[in-house]
C-alpha cells in the first residue's frame, strides 16, 4: 500500500487473486450516483487512476493532471442529473465498492461510451463489474441510445463486455501502454439473447 496525497489515505493494491472470498454472497445494489455521492465517486475514481489499476485506467498525463486538480464542486456538479452523462455505483451495504460512468458521444448520434470501470480489489471476482456494465446498458437504452462503445485493455473487462453482448471492433495499440486497447461495441437495437 502507498500513501496518496489526493485521497489522503492508503491506496490498495489491485492484483489478481486479491478478492476476499469471505465476502461472497453479499447483496450488491447498483444505483445511480447523485450529488450526495460525490465524495465516494471522487475517492473511487482517484483510487482507480492512482493506485495499481492506473496501468488500465489512468488517462494521458494532461488529462490526469486536470482530473487530479478538479475541485470538489466539479466532482459534485458532474453528478447533477443531465441528459448526456450518468454515473453508476455498486454498493454492498453502505459501502461504495464499484463504479462506472456513461457519456454520450459527441460525434456519433445515439452512441454512448462506457467508461471508468473499477471495482475495489477486495470485492472483485463476484460479478460486480458485469452488473455495473448491464445497469449502464439498461439506462443507455432507456435514454434512447442505439450503440454502446467501450475502449478497454484489461482482459477481464474485455471478457465481461463480451459476455454482456459487446463485439470486438478494432484493436488500438496505444504507444507506451503495456496493454493493447480494444474497442468493443454493442448494438442496442438488437434484441437481447
Ligand atoms: C476489471 C474489473 C472492473 C473487474 O471487476 P469484477 O467485479 O471483479 O469483475 P466480475 O466479477 O464482474 O468478473 C466476472 C468474470 O471475470 C472473471 N474474473 C474476475 N476477476 C478475475 C481475475 N482476477 N482473474 C481471472 N478472471 C477473473 C471471473 O471469473 C468472471 O468470469 P465468468 O463470469 O466467466 O466466471 C476489476 O478487476 C478492476 O477494477 N480492475 C482494475 C481496473 C480496471 O482494469 N478497469 C477496467 C479498465 S479497462
């Protein structure tokens, strides 16, 4: 564990096998984040881009800097209900354990991008990401979205996206990144199998 000045707390390591099996069978609730959840959203997001998961989630340096410097008021206002973006939290009891955001694409009509996929190390491998993906798909459809896009590199996420009906579109190998980034798409006009 390492101290992180942005979170003012220890950042947990995230590696395969970290999942604590004793937590299995816990009741996971997926909910839409609102302004009142801003601190948990901020903590989860910063943990995801500064901790061990940064290899998969950290944005390019200029965007990372902007995100780290974001004021609390901005974290809060991003959660105000709006037509082109929403954030989902997974909770076990009162604890926020996973997060996902969805943002409407600016240059492609009726397409949405799912972003920010993160589950706290202790709660992994219990199907939480899958639930967070599926909840976003449901909400995107409700908002009239016709396509969902994910650009991801973690093999677990790629597998989960595929099992939620995403299909591999193109491989984008980003220079300097350890893992290849894959673009996956899901056609939301097709009936669910
Ligand atoms: C990727 C991540 C979100 C997955 O979250 P999760 O809630 O643990 O995933 P799920 O439990 O929904 O995954 C279920 C599936 O993945 C498999 N899986 C999950 N963790 C695994 C692991 N550590 N090793 C191998 N397989 C794993 C499960 O076996 C299961 O597959 P199955 O349905 O065929 O049995 C989580 O590991 C994470 O936050 N990682 C760091 C951040 C990150 O990489 N985000 C994605 C950016 S591309």
